[in-house]
C-alpha cells in the first residue's frame, strides 16, 4: 500500500532526526558544562523577552533578543498559569480514571451504546533547561478497559520531544515531534484533549474525530531562526504530519492522510513590543480515499503582526494574505486551481493565576480523515483559572468547518466538528489530585458512516492521580 510505504519512509526520517538530535544534545551538554561563558535560552511562545533596545547589539541579553512571533513559531500558547511554570524537573506519576460515555461505538452501532470505562495511565516527563538549551521528553502510555464492550479494550501510546538550542549567539535551532496511538475519541490531538491553542499560520487538521477507530498520528516540526541585527530576524521551518487508520472496517468513510510543509519568514521588531513581518509557505497535502489519491499543493505569501508588551504576559497576533492551490484529483476527474484569501488571529495571556488563549483561522489545510484537502474555518479557546491554592479549573473548546476542495466532483459532503470540555482539579497534599471532567463532541459529516449514525458523544469522568517531581542538577 502506498501509504504504508509513506509511513515507513516518515518513520525512518523521524528515526534519523531523533538520532541527529541525540548527537546534537550530546554536544550541547558538553558545551553547557564547559568553562566558557554560556548563552541565554532562546525565546519561546508565550514568554516575553522584549525590552528597551540597547545601544549596542548583544544577542546574549534579554533586551536585545527577539521573540519568535506566534504566527511563525509553530508553538502553542501555554495553558498553565504563571505560578505553575516549572523547568529542570523530572515529573512522573500514575492516574486512575473511571468514565461514563454515552457513545462508545460511534457509527459501528445503529444506536448509541453507553458504557463505563476504567483507565490506568502512567506518565513520565523530563524537562531540562540550561543557558543554551531546553529539552522536554514525555511518554504516557494508557490502558483502557470497558465494562460491557470488552472487545474495545485498548492500549494507547503518547510520546513527544521538544528541543530548542542556541547554536550560536545569533542562531537558534528547534525540533518538536509527537506520536500518538489511540482509539479513544477523548485522546484526540485537539483542544478537547488539553486546551492547547495555536496561533501558527500552518496547523495540520485533526478536527475530524472518529469515536471508535484505531488511529496512528504523528506531527513533527524542525526550524532554525537567525537574528542578524538588533531588530531583524529570519527563519525557516519544515513540518510533516501523518494520520493512519489501520483497520478501515472501523473507519468507514474516513481516509488516511499526510502532509509536508515548508515556511520561510522575515520579522522586524518595532520599538520594544511590536513585530511585523512577511512569510512564504508551501504545503503538499495528500489524502488516500478508497480509490486513487488526492493531492493539493498550496503557496501563500502572508503578512503578520504581533503585539507583545514587555509589561505583561500578553501576545496578540494577526496574519493574512493570498493563497494559491493546485489540486490533482483521482484519475478521470478534472484538476482544480484557485486563488483564495488566508488569514487568522490569536490572543494569549498568562498571569499568575489565570491563563487565556483564543484563535481563529481561515486556511487551506489537510483533510484530517476526509477525502481531500479542505478550505477550513477553525477556532479554539482555552481558559484556566487557579481558584484557590489547591483548586484549578480549565474550560476549552474547538470548532472547525471543513469544506473539501472538489467536493462536487468527488461526490462527498462537507461538515463541521464542535468539541468542548470543562474540568476541576483539586490537589490533596503535594502528590495527589482528584479531577472531575465533562467533555462533549458534536459532528456533522453525512457522508462518513463511522460518524453520521451517531454524531454526538458525551463523557463524564473522575480520576485520581499521583505524581512526583525531582529537581535536576540541584
């Protein structure tokens, strides 16, 4: 199968990337523990590093270092409040969750089937920051058991790596990769999962949610930024994603997909707190319907603006410009070419007790399980509040309208997804926590049998978790 070959190719590429990162990390460790003067860690999204411009350009000072604006950074806004930020720690733990779900089989059943599940989920995270490098490694397997439909018992895997390193006083390298295996609708890589919000101009589409299908997904990003003057920066990045359904009988109407994208940008800092710039982006979006292959290539030239005042943890961004698409449909169907407008906005705010992020975008994106690339309107919202010293609340949600390019020729229908969740977490002592949560997913995709029969899913859950943290190098 062509897609299987593509998956093997991407896995080999990811293995090489991780091997290269290991070598680079070894070099970074050696340099960090040397006797020479070290450089400051690069700016990250949601962390403000801008201040009054110095008379002499010195990228080692926070006054001179530029942040990478959210539209081109490829990062998400953090959901933890300022009081919860922590680095140089080894975090590990275990959670037990019991949940009631009113639709565990989705379109595989003529009527919604409810069940109670029990889950065990260990996790471990290594977060290390030095003067030149930041490394975050995470792994979280999960085991879910169904009370009645035990044929749906599953084992999940979530693995991620984030690596940022200052190659020189002027150049910053970053690489991020995340892999997920799951068949649980509430383990999707979306705002429903953890409340993350992105302000990037390129975001792979994972908005189509199959309640009961085994799913493999992978998302990776590699980039480099070069601040060549006091207020000027250039950069480039590459992104790839894969979505694969191993058992097509569980995912009737859904299609495997993959994407590769490249981006180059120029950013100029205006004063101490504003950034303007231009970016060029390219995407190759592939979908593998039942017959043939659907490929869309896009080119976009976008202007962006970011306002990030040094006096607060606030960031506001806009981007917009023309986007061209060239779509090749399966054999016998006419190719499609068109110009369209692309744009979006995002706002992120982080205080000591409160976090807030919201975004909206209108872009051409990957199909995310549909039969081809889509013109997508999407939005995400996340609000976190530390109510007391030990009690925290989080509300998040997402919306996506997916209009398939060439839907009339393909004979498929468009649709939308809406998801939302709310949770309360009460800490008990330093290591234990109790979490109460509610989540809901509503979808409208009439041509997808795995979803259309039973488009709504509700879930109520209670979990008890234990975690501990060990400082590194202290």
